[in-house]
C-alpha cells in the first residue's frame, strides 16, 4: 500500500513527465513504483467509472506507466522454469489472491485481477483491470489499461485492445456481465455496455458501423449499448455497388440469452 497521498503522486508524475527530456528527478522512480503497486492492488485505475454512467481516463496514470519504461532497463526475469527479458515483472503473487490462474497465464505487474476471476492461458498487460468473477479464456489478450468488468466471459482467442498513447485516448471499456465471443476483437477505445453480448468473430473499432435492427436501423460507432446482442454483418453502400463490414444489433438480452452465455459455476 502506498504511503504517499494520491494527489502528491499525481503531482510528482506530472512534474516528472514535463521534465523527462532533461532527465528524470530522483523522486520519480519511487513514485512510479507506488503507482504500479496501486494499479496491481486495484486501488488505482487507469480509467474508472464516474458514477453517472460515464468513465474518466486518468492520463497521469498512463504517464507513470510510460515513465516506468523510460527509467527501467530490460533485464533477465524468471517465473518458475520460464525466463524473460523485459522491463516489467510478471506477477506471481497468486496464492492469497483468490484468483484461479491456469498455466501459462501471464499477468504483468501493474495489472489488477480481482478475487474470483479465472485466468485460462491468457495475457493481461500493464495497467489493465479485470473484475471479480470474470473469465479470461484461452489465448485471449487484455491490452494495456483496458478495463474489463465483473462476471464477464472473454472467450477464447479474443483481443481486447490496449492504449498508452495518446494519453487522452480512452482505453477499451467492457462493463459488467458482458460476453465477448471467441476470436472477436474490440479495439480503439470502444465502449461495451453492461450485459452486452458480442457473437463469435465480432470485430469492432471506432470506425465500425453498429446497426441497430431493433430500433429503426440507427447507425452509431464506438459504443455497444447495454444488453445489446450483436452479430457480424454487412451494410450496402449508398450506390449499391458493394457492402462494408458492420455489426448488427439483432435483439436485446433476454432470459434465453442469459442461459446461453452463463458461466457454469463448477468452472469457478
């Protein structure tokens, strides 16, 4: 636990960021280490809900992560029989965490995985947050600073995009109780609302059209509404000469959807 108040840490990091071209102050290293530990513990997040349905990105936290790379040299690291050459330690503090970790799941220091989560052989990058009861399935990746809520199922081979730069860019946010189908990709700060379901092979970025077939064919981008059930599809061009990839909201979640996407308790 940090002994430095959050506002003081923020001031140190912002000051160090402005001075980085002329050399980092001596206080930077300890401040950065405290920030990474707070991220690991889940006390601090790179992006967080504001309580009114919106999220805020903490740019100074991303600065701290980038400063860690600037002030740290790569070195040989070991995790059991495995050897790495990197700037960020691999987390090994699972015994008292209440997290089930199936080898060779890899989580970097500075990423938080809440009690009750299940990590199949996957990768969780620095600054990321994984909520309680969530399963990150085999060969899935959770990118830098991505936020995954509680009781989600991130299926096999899913890519949750990360972002450190630009600093003001929002990371991918997946709220509670979501299901992301196998081999899907969610990137470029896309927001996935509470309880949404993405079918297998759904690819969504900020430029992907999202067509709501339930509500009059409204087209949006960058945001999957809460409880939307989304499948890959295509929309015709205005001149009818071709179609472009899109996601189609086929319905909104119901009891039948809940039954299909529920994680069996025995897995926990």
